[in-house]
């Protein structure tokens, strides 16, 4: 009950929260919130507390960080005195047993692979979960009074974060995408959701199943998250289900934005400050500071995504920054023997087995050949290549794919500014 009460309180806070008249009022709100955040949260983080001088937080001295430093300084950054080692152990155990009850002292511990393919650990408190749920309720899912909404959520791994959305307003069912598609479709058909939420590569399969009359569902809302939604896929899914897709920009580092009723992605600037490292006139790398986090502060954190600003103001009237397109989270799906291999599933299998690499890419160069490039220490190369090969082969074999050829190469130097795509397909059937 305490948790639901918290959700309602946060919900009211968002609904009756600041209404921004212009961009300047957004900036003024942020600067006030950042000061509060420093005094309330950063002071409790050993890593950030040292940036206080004369009782004032010295923002200009705080270094920009990436996922690598964020994980390396995990012990000092979090406000709970947790070590990376203990958090990682809890997260890996939960992942292997698939019971997903990964908590330490009431703090949810989650494992992510993200776009870089490297392991990340995130910590979320009950308070932060309540806030996340209320934000999702206002920005993404619209609760309907007097009618309970059934939500079908397709995820690669459940976590307490997502399960917490179950309440009087929603019934929530989690579909484990590690299961065979046929099984998932029959479960989905039996469930008959009002709301369907999944990554686009799975949404496409669901839409196809609907088109082939293998299933018959009538969702009133479809939510796409975790990967880039290509325009042609979007149009195809919307045409089949005759409903508009809500796009969610969510990653381990936070809930960053969602599309409005006009289909424009707006950044959650009332929760997160987005500093911009400009690439050209309208594209930038976001450097985020989330002033609502309390357990694991995210401060001046550079994301790999490239965001393209929308030139024209959105018709919905929101002053929160409108984004035309998210570029660079564009992992392709491999297709071997007509079976789809989802990049995030494969990346996750690899992340569970090894972390001894800087980066890697897996490229499908022909119908049944994968070319693998790993950037790692030369002393361990043979061993790591072996781990990659056996992990991929095991995973493919689970999907019913055998006789795949593997080629290994040293990682080529990437063009600066270009994001390294970890998994892609260069082979197309005629
Ligand atoms: Zn809008």
C-alpha cells in the first residue's frame, strides 16, 4: 500500500507539476532542481561529495563520464555503500536462475548490456520505482478510470522495476522473449492485451502473426522501446493494428523521453538535464544529469546515441525538447536458415559469459558465416575467441541453427564519431 500511495503522490506531483511557457523556463527549473539534487543526493555519494567547496557544489569541476568510468567508480558513486562485486553477484544469480528477485537492502539490482555490449549494473530504490511508474503512467500509458488495462510486456529479462507497474489500474503480464515465438504467440492470443509493449523487432513478428491470422488481438495502444523503430516498420505495424505506436526512449541510464500524441519524441527535461555535444547544426550526443535519482546518481553521463533535433516546434505545444530521430541504436537482426537472431539476446548471452574485451562486432557476411572482430588483450585472444565461438554456437543451436562458419579478425580501427555497431547483417537473401 505504501508503494501505491507513493505512486499516486508522484503522479499528482507530475500532473500538477511545472507548466513550461518557454525554453528559458525549462532551464530555470532545471538549475533549481540541480542545486537541490546536489545538496540532497550528491553530498551522500563519496565520488561526488568531494566536489563541494565552501558548501557549494562545483558543477564545472565534475568530470564527464561514460559507462566505463560509471562502472569503474560504481562503489564511490552509489549512495548506499554497495560494491560492484556484491551487486554483480546478486544480478548474475538472478539472471541465471531467472527468478529475477535481485535486491539488496530493498534496492533493486539490475543487469544491462546496453548498446556497447559491456555489462552494466543499475540500482533503483522503492522511491525511484514509484517515480518511474508514475512517469510511465503520465507520459506513456494512459490509465483509464473504471476499466482495468491488461498490459502485455515483452522483455528479455524481467526485473522488479517493470513488475512494479501492476496495480488496480493495470494488470500486467510479462512475456519472456527467450521463449520460442510460437509459444509466446499462443500465450499472447490467450491473454488479449489492451496494451502491447515490446521492442520493434518483436512487434514486427507479432504484427506478421496477426496478418497471417495466427493470432487475433486488438490492442488499443502499442508501445515500442529499447531499439530504433524504423519508419517502414512503424507504418507496417500501425496499419495492421490500426493504432498509433508510442515510442519510448528508455535505457539503463533512465527514462529519457516518449512520443506525444503527435508522434514527436520529447525528452524528459523536467527530470533530466540534457547537455549537448554538438556534431553539426542539429545533431548531438546527449550528456545527461538525472536530478531525480537518489541511489546511483547519473551525472554528466555521455550516451552513445546521436539525437537529431526537430526543426519545427511540435503542435502539442510542449516546450520539452523535440527529437526528430534517435540515430545509432540500430542493431540489425541476423537471419540464418530463415531464423531470426535478435542482437540484444545474443549480446546478452555473451555478456553473461565474458567481460574480457573492449568492444566487439559480429557481422553476418554470408548465408551461414559470421565474421567476429574482438578488441581485447593479445595474451587472452585465443581464449576469448573460443568463449565467443562456443557461446554463439550454443545460442544458435538453441534456436535450431547448426553448421555456422566462424571467422575471426582483429578489430579494425573505427572512424572517429562513428558508433561501433556490435551486431549487423551484410548478407541479404534475394
Ligand atoms: Zn509533441
